[in-house]
């Protein structure tokens, strides 16, 4: 399924009849469109009857339609084109950012697998440059770019799909009351598939970065693992990768969504509907950085085990964890907080910028439905 999605999205972006192809053939989960129509998360953007002008209120939210009304957007929320462009935004946000921090990631991985030699961040950079020159810091860029682009496609694309699907299952009132659980479930489901796409490239990347004398490029490394260890060599790190990435992504999306909601409610001096797009993007960046710090802490032990597994041939999850010990699992946390905080903030900034550029619907922060207000006697 994921390969078909990749092929369809790439072809749609290069085909001059993009709009027609999207409308006629669809990209993924066409059956979910009808589900999306009845979902409260999609409600402010799916019906033109609810958004007749930029100045009218969006039904059930009290927010101005200018925040994403029918006259301002290029497609319907939950449509095939919407999913395609969200996936494209995920490719850019994850592929670009992870590739940009390859030098820091390389040093972090070397500290994790050989802390006695590399010590801290500064010494790690110093030794790396002494041993291989400045070009050494770029090792592993190709598998990083390919792997995290594929991961971003699935992570952000499927998150939008699952958020709509689970929201429809819950209903309007429960979607609001249990929105944190909704974000957690949707992001965990999306990351499950995203890691299947990422795992082979992660295995190649870690070996390039941490094993001196091993193949230095993706073109050499990928077939080498297949030849020596088979498919299992590419996927032996999948379970610890799930253990690292699923909690990370759950924190990334849930913390971001709730932080964004809190910033607009308690910090930003005016409603989101009155903020221009530049102001909205800055709030997005701030919420993303806060979420990134928590992400790094939650996922770091599993990240260390993944690095150890892919570096040591024949090791397994339990043996790697036992060898590292509790203290060893937290090696490299400092650089990872810096890396993941910046990374997560930039990812959300790029992803939201793609939505702005292509004029995709961007729902305002959730508000309590009128029916629930009446039940709870809330004004």
C-alpha cells in the first residue's frame, strides 16, 4: 500500500493534469472521504453552506471562516488532493530537516555506541573531524534523506487520515472531550506504518556512520546488508525503532496540538482568525519546539538501543539493552534534545508552510461544541 501511495503522489506532482487526475482517480483511502464529511474535525471546512464568505462564522466553532473558509482554500478538507499535499508536506518537513542535522546525528550515534572514545558533543565533533576531515560529518546523508522522506510521507499523511477516521468514530462531542487521546491514537497508528518505510534506511545509515571501513554510501551499503544478512538485516531494528518512534511521534503530535491550543488561548493576544499567516507560523514553530524537547526525552533510551543494534552484528534488543545498562541508554541526551527540539520545530514550520503555500484547509484550535455547552451549562 505504501509503495502505491508514493508512486501516486509523485506522479500527481509531475502530471500537468494534476487536478483532473486527483479528482478522477484519487490517491488513497477514497472511502474515507465520506467519513471525513461527517467528522467534526472536518466540519468547518467541508461544506460551502457553512462558509459563504470570509467574514461569516464557521458553524459550531464561533471562528471566522477567514481562518480557512471555502473562499480561501484550494481543496476540501479530507479530499484526495488534501491527503496528497499533506503527504508531500511530510516528505519535505522530515526529509529536509533530518538531512540538515546529519553531522549532529552522526556524532550522537557515535557517542551512543562508543561513549568511552567520543565522550561529549564537543569532543565527538573534534575526533570525527580529526579522523576523517570535514567530509566525515556528512556520512549517511543519502539513507537519511531517502528514509526520512518516506517516513514523513506516511507519518503526516496517515496522521491526517487516522485523525479524521477516529474522530468520526467518536462523534462530535467525544472528539472534543477526548481530543488528546485522539491525537495519540492517530499519531501512533501513522507511525506504525512510517517506521516500516524508514527501517531499512536507518539500518544502512547507522552502519555507515558508526562502523569505520564499512561501505560509505547508500548504493554500496544497501545491497551489502541484503547479501550478507538478507531482509532480516534491514528490519532487525524495527521493534526498537517502533519503541523509539511511536512514543516520540505520539508526544510530537499530541503535545504540539495541545501546546498550540494553549498558546492561542493563553499567550497570543488575539484569536487565531485575526492573526496573519506569518504570525500563525511563528506560533506553530514555538509549539513545535516545546513538543520536540519532550519528544527527545521520551524516546531517547530506545534511540540508543537502535544505534547499538545496528552497529553490533548479531545483537538483539535485550542483549543491546543489557550491555548498555540504564545509564548507558541516556548517553547523548544533550545533543539529541538540541537536535530533536530544533528538528521538530522546523518540521512543523515546514509542514504548516506547505499548507499555507498550497492554500490547504487549516482548522482553528478546537472549541467545545454547542450541544456540549448546553449539556454542561457552559456559556
